[in-house]
C-alpha cells in the first residue's frame, strides 16, 4: 500500500527563530492539503504570548 501525500504525518518546518534575554520569536510552516499553514509565535519573559496562524494557498485564488 502506498501512502498518499495528504496522509503523511504533519510536522512544522522551522523558518526562523530569535532568542534573547527578553523574548523568544519563532516562525514555522506546515504543509496541508491545498497550501501551507504559517505559524508565528512571540513570547516575552514577562509571560506574554502572541500566536498567529495563517493559511497560504498553493494556487492563486
């Protein structure tokens, strides 16, 4: 039996990261059917957390 592309185990591909004394910033993407889901995570030492998830289609809408 051959696995289809949409049946593979999803995983985040790291695109970038920055870590300093005051914050942690990470960017990643995951392939999904029809495009990509992009993740941006920004956390401060004080405990503030901002997350953004965006879908980017592979074809022009």
